[in-house]
C-alpha cells in the first residue's frame, strides 16, 4: 500500500512540459528525469517502459545518462527493451558513485547504437525517504523526436553527439516555467530543482524569477547556478518566506492552515562559460515542496518554446562551438 500525506492531497496533477497534448505527455524518444537522489535515507526508483507492442520490430535500446551534480559529467548505461517491456532501476545501485543530479534516457538503434526516433518511451520516478510522508512520484519531461523525421531515423542531424532540443532533432524546450504554488517558507523548507539546457556542463546560468503573492503583487529575484542545482527557496531569496509574504498586500484569509501561498515564473537570463555566452538560456525547473512534515512534487506548467536547449555539450564553447 502506498503511503500518503496531507501534502499529497494538496498536490494537483499539472500539465506536463515537453510533449504537451491536452495536458497529457505522449510517449517520446527522450525522457528527462529532473532529479535523482542517492543520499542517505533516500531511494530513487526510475522506470522506463517500451510501449511498442510490435513483436517483430518493437524492440529498442535505451541509454540512461546520469548527470552528476558536482561536475555534470556523465555515467551511461545501455539496455534493450523488448516490446511491452518495462524496466525499473534503483539509482543508488545503477549509479553508486554519484549522490544527486538528473537523468535523461533516449532511444537508440538496435544495430548502430545511434540515437533514433522511437516515440514509444514512457516513464516515471519515485522517491522514498526515511519518513512515511516522504514518498512521492514525479514524471519526466518528455521530448518527442522531430516531426519531420521518419520512425527509426537518426536524430543527430548535425552528427555532434549532442541531443538538440531545437524542433528538428527533438521537440523544443519550454520558454518559461510556471510553478502555480509555493508555501510561505520557515518552518516549511521547499527546494527548487534547476537545470540549465543551454551551453552545457561548463556553463553558469542566471535565471530570472517573478514571485507573486496571493494578491497579484509581484517581486523579482535572480539565482545563479551551474548545470544542475537543488536549492532551498530561502537560499534564493527572502521573498519566499512566510514572514515577508505577511508584510505584503496579501489577500487576508487566503492561506492554507495559516500559511501564505504564492506562485513563480522562471526564465533564463544568460548562460556563460570562460569562452562563450548565450542570452535567454533554456531552463527547466521542479519544485519539491515540504509542507507539514511531508514532501511532494509535480511537473510545472510551461509557456512557449525556444530552440537553444541541448543535452549535453561538454565544451566551454557550448554546442558544436557555436
């Protein structure tokens, strides 16, 4: 039996980013899981399922790419999924040399090992903590291969080994992330997961955030990080604090058990390395909420698309030196 908490009852399923069709993500060729956590007392289960039921040609290879939080270097695992096959891994066993980061999984040819269009992958991730209330599930951001590509065609059109979220190789990345609610912080300690998709592993990204209270008042803040970061909201800005929100022109009586609420817009400002700089980087985000002693998360909403996302250049010049 799955454990539940009051927080899980407060978390409403949200529209998915990436492959968005009437609020439901479709099977895709690339799945981006925004977080894995192998820290003490936590377990992460990742599931990838092959929905192709063709017994003659439905098998596919999939590559798991673990991106380490400390240096954004990769650890790779390749498996073969037969038709209707599903695979669940415990990330601490599958990648025991890394504590946290993110994972992306993409379809590969059975014969060449090249990334291919095979919009047949679905997946999910589940987190188990030491406390019964720290049990929650998060779906991946799903990116179908380019619409102009034939099924089974190589997705790496420029042959650089980088997965371009440009609308040609894979669907474009979201232009803006929208998180519909956060709870006023202290004693609540929610965290924001941020992934920079422009430039690559050697790039710092600065993101702009517009933070709204429950009465349409807006406040601005910024945060700088490299590649991937899980950061407490209060380490970003005091505008997320319960005490600050109570000093604003908030809507009296609009709270949850006495706790103020707000919402967030997130947009990339600039990404830079020692050798290159890109404006308006593609950034995705996930809020992991801590409320009343329990944790939970859902994918955010997204607005618009942009074509400068990549997984995952290692050069200080970014994707292909451009």
